[in-house]
């Protein structure tokens, strides 16, 4: 709120100076400087922590700093405190443009990393996240292209002979065309973008509310990891009592076919079970004893095994033991691979397990 008030005061100050022909534009930068300090302080004290929080904070701070430098350079030129040419006064623009190009490359790298992790089955990325990244990437790329075209046109208008000439017709045609594309992409992706942002904010709100009830030491410990609910369905296939992997379409089809065959054969097996009731009871007793040994964490032998370490896929432990393991050794107790995620699971169907929560560690 204070930030917006300062910006409005700065704009009003410039308008008053323009109509009164006073050359004191340099003092208008005090409003932008105060705004920059306030927003930077708020950003440093922000409790929002998610996968992209660091990148967003850095970009916001860089863009605000570019705005402040731009205001200082232009006000020095207008107040005639320096004998700069307009290209020299616009040196800050290249810093701003480099930030736009850097943002585009960062989003491309993020998309490629998501795709590679998806290919190698390290973890699943929800479609809403892909759509949000693609939407942001398009905005960043088209903003960079239009900024380059604008500065070339501006320098040509100011009398500089740039090696490239872009007419106003081409520039405004490009703006109009990409505005239509932007509206189409926004209509197509907006629901997914809102859902993904709402999921991040909801998980962050839940974390903040839970941290308010914790002692200071536990709050510091929780900053090392981020726990959120699995918004979209993730199914793990249980290959053994201590090893799981992400399911494929073939696994789900096989499970569906298995269920169908079981329903069709239920009538036939009913007669067989009636004739082998004694043998079945003995087998069931033995199986119950085996299940009792397999239904306890292999570390503490107390809690049910409801956690899977990712990306290796080893499990058979409870979430509490998995969390302590990740915080102390940071490695899987079986294969010594680095623990990136902990999937908290529940029984879905026979050997299929449903992921309930995902805990990501920030080492």
C-alpha cells in the first residue's frame, strides 16, 4: 500500500514540475528510492518459500533496481545536470533488456529440467505447472522482442542512424498480433495458471499457520524442507516390501484387467473355497503373521511403513524415520542416494500405493 502511494506521489511531482517549468526532476527519485527500500525489505522478510520463490524475489528486486536507475538517469538528463546524449542516458535500458533475456533463458532451463526429470521418472510434474511455465515463457520472450524493437525505433527517432530500421507500422502490427496471441494463450492456460498458483499459496498458508503454533527451534528446522499435499494423483507400484517405483499406463491397465478377471471368476472360486476352507484358514493365519511383520517400519518397528524415499524409491519405513534420516544423513539407508523427496503413501489397491503428501528438502 505504501509502495503505491509513493509511486503516485512521484508521478504527481513530475507532472507539477512539467507544467511549472521547474528543473528539479532529480528530487522525484526520492519517492522511487523509498519504494525500492520498502519493497526490498518486505521481500527479504517474506515467509513465502516454494520452488520458484528465490527466482521470483531476485527478478523483482532486479527490475525495481532497473526502474530506479532509469529514473535517475532520465531525471539527470532532463534537469541538465549532465551533458549526456540520449543513448548515454538510456544505458540502463540494456540492463533491463538483459534481465528480460535472462528470464527467458531461466524459464527455458526450468522447462527442460522438468521434461528431463519426467523422462527419467525422478518425479512427476503436474500439467498445470507446465502450462504456467509456458505462459510465463511466452510473455518473457515477446517482451524481450518488443523491447528490442522499441529501443531501435526510439534511437532512430532521436536522430541516430541505427544499422536496423523498424518502421512504426511493423512495430505496432507486431504488438497487435502478439496481443491477440497473448489473449488466446491466456484464455487457454489461465485456469491452469490460477489453479497452480492457488495450490502454491494454499500450501504456503497451511505451512505458515502450522509454524505459528511451533517453537522457534522447530520452525528453523522446518525451513529445511517443504511439505505439501499431492494435488494430483500419483500412484506408486510396490515391487517389494522396501522398493517402489512410479506406475506406468501399463501397470494401471494390468491392475484394471486383474480386477475385471477377479470379478468374473468370483462365482467359480466360491465353490472352490468352500471345499478348501481348512487349508485356506491355515494359509491365512500364516499370511497374517507375515503381514504383521511387514506392516511395521523396518527402522523403529513401531509405526506403519507409510513413506518412500525419492528419487531412489526405497521404502518400508515410516514418515517420521524418513524425515529424521533426511535431516541427519540426507541419504537413503539402503543405497546411499541423496534424498530429494519423501512421498507419504496410503494403500490404493493391492500393490498400488497412492501418494498423499510430498516433502521436498532444501539442502
